[in-house]
């Protein structure tokens, strides 16, 4: 899979309350959730960003509440992937489980500015910063997680591996 | 090599004799929990899979506590989905309004979770149950759906950090202050992916409710879990309560910790975490002139009977500042009834507080006490993120029930000493 998009950069400890405030959690509809994406960090975000864009975070991205609505609203908006220095563990699991690409790379985060165009070639583990002409190799996930990712998420993996 | 209590519990729930940190393992779970926000997604995922039955109708717990009593049509629809799923699958542990409490207080109180358990819950504060000597961690809805199907889940075995609390607690210092102090010291990702094992002479004499408060906030340091090894206090708490037989594990003396942190409790005074991260802690004596509009005493962190007793002790015969709204929320119906019996509710309402039925409500900005733009609250809850309790430009200050009650009277952040 090749993902290509413009980057939106956020800082450390972006919590799931900021990604999708609890006042909108009376629905599970991905489109409705997506319409409030990052609202408490930047009210205009949903008007500025486009499907395909990439979110960049600092340390501990997705900390706080376990709400899967956070990666669901990011995915629902059409964000192609999140690259962060590190992820909070529940957000990390949730993203893997719903088959949403996340990449941990302090180096890429440090060297990417908002507005840069990135290309992510997931299969080969390569990130290219088109704007700056840089290229990075990213670390592969452990084989067990890769198996879940290859199946498109946890429930597909259960259907294919556990229930067969 | 020895194993920690966390490693022992995880090994006992896998088919492995010994396990090591960073290893990915599959474990059986004793309890799978979800609430009215997270369970709907899990139910949808479960139903999409097309299996007819849950793995065990007695091991799934559905707790509508966040937007209940239902605040609007949409949240009523979400609880309806839980209710119908519970009926269809004959789920043993579904509790409706009037019978339900805030999940992380209700499950220990009712003995649904117990020592030695491996528990996952689609709520980040599931780590609370570590206080019973269990491994308990928060996950998302899809993990919940997976475990409802197979009775299993996967974990990366966490490294453990050992916290040793020694010395004597100062007056007005509680488990809440210890955990806020700890988060202030190590930061909101200081224990990311790790098990926080709370030990030492202070923990040995800390009442169960306050141990639960400490484990509850392990997630606020990024922890995968918090845990207190079982002792006499644990056994006494679980006796006559636990609906399954507890198993008690202890860390080996030669167990390996990635870090050991000693904390001298005699230097700790009541703590206040400033917006917008739980790590922004200050000693209450260093805080001056922070005027407040609201106080919330409750939540899965601090809505225990002991918490209400402390708040009532401070509020008794006094009136809340005319500029402050004070909302007191017992965590469970049992705590509500006991507060009624002990006359605590009288004290609260006579002090001009409101006394609510159990709900997560204001803690997550759901309902029952939302903040307007520019307003400030002192809350005994667990998070003070941007917009957590309402408007993105409102502010939440985290503290113990004692500091919260004192602040309600003073009209600004205050130490119980000042009242």
C-alpha cells in the first residue's frame, strides 16, 4: 500500500479527548465522529485537512481514554496514517485492531514540518519526504502484530485464524 | 529467575510456564468489560463476525454508567443496544439504572472481579482492579469483541516498575495524593506500557479504597496496569464479596524490575494537578488565588464511601461558597444507601451541594455538571485534559476529596488545613 498526503503536525501527549471529545460519544457512526476530529485542539482542522492527509504526533499520541472512537474518527475522516514519536498503548492496539496504519518514528517526526508531503510505502517499510527529498526505513512490527495487520484487523484475524 | 506478580498472573492465564517482558503472549481472560460508550462498537463487531454465542455468558460484564441515567436519545439508544444484547445472550452481569454503579467501583464492590484474575475492559480505568492483586488493563472495543468471541486476548508482557512508598503519611494525605505525586514525578508517559507495582510500608497499611484509587490512575502515567500484592487487607476485602475464588500471587524476591522508585511519604502534602495534564502537580500550600466555579466529588477514582465521609467531615455544619456549585456523586447504589444511612447526604445538601445518583457524568464532560467557557473546577476525578469537563477553554484541577471539599467552602483551591 502506498499512502501519500500532506502532513498536519501536533505536539506531545495528544489525548483521545482532544482527538474526539466525549460529548460526541453518543454515536458510533464514523462519519459523524469524523466531523469533530481534533475539534478541541483546532476547531478548523476538519475544514483545512483533506482525505489522504497524514497526522504527525509527538510522544504518547492517543493517551487517555480507551475510546476506539479516536482511531475510528481519524480513519473515518480519511486520514491515511498517523506517524508519532510514540503511541499510548491502548490507542496503538485500537489502531492495529481496526486495520489503521500507524508508524512509530521519532526521526521522521523530528524532520517533518507541517505541510510537507510524505509518501509511505507500507510493504517495503519506507517513508519518503517528497517536499524535503528525504527517505527513511521504518521498523517492522513484530510478526504476531503483522499477522493481524495483514488480515485487516483483529476481527478478520479471528475469523481467519481462530475460528477456522 | 524470579517473576513479578504481573508475570505470574499472565503466565497462569497462558499455556506458558515462564514468560518474559516484551514477549507477545495469548491469555485467557476471566472478565471482559464494556460500558455504554465502548460496548456498542464491540457488539457491532461481534455481530458482524456472525458467531451465535459469546464465549461465556458469566464472564462478560456490561455496565451502562457513562451517559446514564440517559442524557439524550442517542445515549438511550446505546444503552438499549446493551440491554438487548444482554437479554439475547443471557449475559449474567448486566445492570441497569438504579442497580448499576460506576464500573470500576461496582465490579470490586460486587465481587465480580477478584484476586489473581486477568481482566480486560473497554475502558482505560480498568487498571483499577490491580488493587485486588489482579492483572487488569484497558483495551478498546474491538479487543472486547474479540475476547467476547474467543475468551482470549493478546498482550505484550509489560516490564514492571516497583514503587516503594515509605515513611508516615501526613494529615490530609491520601492514596489520591500519592498517585498524583507519583505521576507528577514520573510524568504522563513515565510508565508507558509498564506495570506499576505499588509496594512499601505505606501501601501495606493503606485501606483498599485508596489502593483502588491509586491503581485507577496508573493509566495517567501511561501504565498498562497498576497492582498491589494481596495481603490481609485484600483478603478481608474479598471475603464474603468475591463471587469466584481468588488466587493470591506475590512477586518473587529475585523478580526483575526495569526501575525501582523510592518515595518518602513524609515529604508529600496534599496535591493539586493543574490543567491540562495530570503530571502538572503542585503542593496545595504552593497554590494561591485560584478561584473556582465548580467542585465535583465522585468518579471511579474517588466516589468511594471513605471519600464521601472525608468530604462530609469537612463540609459538616459549613456552607459552600456562594460562587461555587458542588456536585457529589457516590460511585455505586450501595455507597448511596450507606451515605443515606450515615447522614452524609444531609450534610451535603445542607451545605448547598447537590447529591447525584451514580454516574461517570461530569468527569468526561458527558452530563450532570458541564463547564462553560472560562470556568474552573476542582475535581476528584482522574483527567484534566483540554475540554475534559466541558468547554475547551474550561479548566480542571485534580485533587483529593479533602482538598475538593475545602475548596468548595473557600471558593478557591484550598487546603483542608485552612478550613
